[in-house]
C-alpha cells in the first residue's frame, strides 16, 4: 500500500512540475508574440520606404503621383484567368 501512495505522490509532483513549466512556456510565447508585433510595427515604415525607392528599379509605376496612380486590385481583376 505504501508503494501505491509513493507512486501517486511522485506522479502528482511530476504533473505539478510539468504544469509549472507549461505556464512558463505559454507566458514566453505570449511575450514573443508581443515582441514580434512590436518589431513588425517598427519595420513596416522601412519596408514601405524600401518599396518606394526600388519601384523604379523594378519598373513599376509611381503610385504617389495622381496621374500614375492605379488600383492593383482592379488591375488584377481585369486580367483574364
């Protein structure tokens, strides 16, 4: 009988350790998600600026000029499938 109590006690202790570590992992994952969102927010203006500066190299129209502006969604909708 004492062996059964010892096994149950060790099992519960092991589950407590696993639960504690699971909570730590979930907290770290949430913190990582916030950090990724923050980094993405900081990099977005740089990505847009890079796209604007390299648009002429890639031969795209200048969308900042009203005469050259166009809607990409409408342009792709007009293309035959």
